[in-house]
C-alpha cells in the first residue's frame, strides 16, 4: 500500500470516529431535553404549548451542533490540506 492509501484510510477512520464522538453529546442532550419536557408536561398539562415551543427551539439548537460536526468532518475528509503535502 502506498502512503496515499494509508492516509486516505486513516482520514476515513478518523472521520468516522469524530462523527461518532461528535454526535454523542447532542444525542444525549436531546434525550435529556425530551425527558425533561415529558416530565414537565406530566406535571403541568395546561402549559403544553409553551413547553412544546421551547422544546422544539431547544432541539433545533442541539441539532445544529450535530450538523456542525458533520460539516467539519466532511471538510476534513474532502478538503484535507495534508493531501497536497503528500502528493508533492
């Protein structure tokens, strides 16, 4: 195997590990937010609209973190500055 093949393999494995770790935090945060919202709904069903609106805004903010992780990993995989170093 050439150096370029090893580098591509290492970048792919590194990207997979990074996306796995990077999505772990937002996934746990979403679970906790939904759990807390369901607990709040059970305690105060009359505040459903306010709780749900706040929940969806919070989930959108949490999901944006996972999307940022995906964008960074894709940039690292497809526009890696070290490839120019290895090819020269």
